[in-house]
């Protein structure tokens, strides 16, 4: 006789059938076929249709971006770990002293040779004369001695550099301060460097002899001038080939971060070069480790391994010549494939956030990287604006995982628990976990502040608050304006909000104060927005 449990149907006729329907926007809903409600025992937050408190600007929610677990800046061995490393350092200390003497002598001789090569040379706009370039060979030899003093007795090479007339631009990944020294010895290129490097003792003089192109990365005009210089020098075979590190900063070599476009805008053939530092006990990357410690660890190693691979030249097609982004992506993928790593959307801005998080004594600073290249493309936020948002977020007392609760969120924005303030928090907390990350906070703030109607709404909100039209908002006017959106605001709470809006702290709020505060805290626009009577406002009232 068959087992009755096996012969019974999986769904009997007296049981409610459950269907999963997928809407056009990809949302799933579970419905009972009898009453068209979610079956008992299941609750779905997204079926409650939470109110968008910024619906007056746009019905869209902030874009959802899954955070990456890659930290492209962390040095794996910032300190001395293990008995082997400690014993090795002790054994290598006498060797380190000899290496430091060699380093000092090489640097001094190279500096003097460079001073001779630069003496009397005023025409920096044109290529350096050949006889001066020949003197620079002394400096190039000295740089090889410097590499030797840092433990790079031999360097493995794969492939060959293309001739200058074939590939006038060379791009490379950037892991340590060693690569510029190596490339100066190997290629003697023209480089693009920060303006601050010119004032460095000794090094600044050598950089000038490389016919450097200076750039201020915080100035758009300076970046445009640098691109023009790159194009001018790349088009003239009398100049040395150009070397650029398009990542714009050093990484740990475990990922390729987003490329700056300066090397790709001219549209010339490019030779990518890959640098690797194979290691077991000592990570040579210049990440979360001081320069002096990194140099000390280098000179107390028996040998430091370095590999340089010259990849095939990338010849841009017509589309890539017109679109620098496509050419940069092709080059980035070529380098990432050779390194067997992933390209990410991190940028120099993430390094600034990392340093700021460390400065603010936040736990696990890597939690506050947001892939700034993606943020810039989505919301056009600058690095300085992202750092300012991090300062605001840090005052919300994030926990060790970098998350902030509703209570601390409301405390910093001078809000109190109510329907609207919870809707604002829910707008950020897309995962509905009851806490938010800096990434979610930044994306929500950027999303709101970049809406086309944001500026106009801010100005109209000021006009609404300034009831007597004297150009200032009084405490009484602020309290009256907030009554419809946040009920039961007491005098002390209104006073705290008034202080927050008083941007220049002169004890009165003019239009500039009001707009400046909302630009720094765009989520607050929801409590000032002028809405027509709708279902949303009726719910709040």
C-alpha cells in the first residue's frame, strides 16, 4: 500500500494558493488568490508604500549601489610582525647603514649634476638641449644606485618599451614611491606632478629637470592647462615621452582604481606598464604606512622584489579618440587583466575620506570609502563636499560597523521623532535595517541636492519663512513655518534649529545663511518644502 503522505498532492484544494507576481519595476509581491492580501505570517515593508518625503522634488529614490569589500589603499604589513621579520631587521641593520650612505651619496651627486644641467636654462617651454640631457645621465645613474640602496639589486622586466614615436604616452599603475625613481632611470620621461612637489628639497630640482607638467588637482583651470601641455608635448618628438599615473595616487596593487582622463584626452597611442611587488613578509605599497617607516622596512630587507611588464601599445580607434572615457576604460582593463585584479570606482577622493575618518578617530576607517568616482558621476559632488558630509556623519556617533541609528541622526539634524522625520530616515535606509551607513547618507544627500528643483525650492522656502519680508528669519517666524511639518516643536528645539540655520553665527538668519545650511544639509529641505495639499501632506498633518 502506498505511503499516504507521498500520494497526497503538494497543495490541496482547501489551502489558499500563493502567487508571486513581478511588477514592471522588478518588485516582487506575494498575494493570496482569495483576498489579494499577503498571506498570514508574512510582512513585507515594501508593500506598505512608504511616503517619499522628497516627492515634491522627484519620485525617484537614491540609486542603490552595493558597497565593494575591496580596500585598495591598505598596506598588509604596516608594522613588524613575527619573529622572522624582527630577526631579519636586526641582522640587516649594519647593511641598512651602508645602504643609507649609498643613498645619501647618490642623492647628493644626482642633485649636483641636475643643478649643472639646469644652470642658465630659462627656456622651459621648449625641449631641453641635448648637451644638458647628457649631463642628466649622471642623475639617471644615481637613481639606479638609489634603487640598489633600497634593496632592489635586480629588477625583472618583461616586454620592452615602445619607441617614443610609436607611443608618446606611457601609463602605469602606482603602488609606491619607487616607480617614479625607476621610470626616471629607465625612460627619463616628462611627468605630470602636483604643484606642491616643486617646493620639495632636492626632489623638486630633479623633477624640474624632467620638464614636468605641474597640475593643481583641485583647480579645474589647472587641469585643463595640464591637458593642453600633455597634448603639446606628446605631439612633438623632441620632447621626452610622457609618463602618467592615471590613478592619481598610490594603491596596494590589489585593485585598479578609476583613471583620471588627462592621459587619454589627446587620443594618442598609449603603452600601459604594469608594476608588481611580489612579497611574503613585507608589503611595499605606500598605503596606511608612513614614508619613513616604509623606507626603514625597505633598507632592512635582504632584497625587495620588483617586476615591470610593458604591455602592448593601445592604438585608439576613431571612437576612442573622440571619447577619452572609452580609451581610459580599455587601458584600465588591460592593466587590471595583467595584474589579475578588479577595476573599482575608488579614486583619490576615497583616500581623502579614509584619512579624514582616521583623523576623526572613527573605527574601521575603510567603512567610509564610497567609490568617489561613481559618486562624482552620479551627483557631481566634489571631494571636499564628500569630506564635509563625512564630518556631519561622524557627529552622529557611528558604531564600529559605521552605522548610525535614528536617534543620533535626528539629534544632529535638530529634528524630533515624528512622521516626517521617520520618513526622511526611511528614505535613506533603503534596506530597512533601522540604521544607515555613510554611503547611504551621502547618496541620499547627493540625490536630493542635485534635483533640478532643489535650489528653487530652497529659495521659495526662505521666502515662506520670512513672513514679514525683512530679509531675515526670526525665531518666531521659524517656529511658525515648522508647525505644519513637525508638530510639538518646543522653544528649545526651535532655538537649536535656529542655531543650525545661522551659518555665519551672527544670531540672525539671512538668505545666504539659509541656503548655505541647506546645501550642507540638503535632507532638511523636506521640513521647509512648500507642498500643495496632497495625500502626503494630509498624512503628516
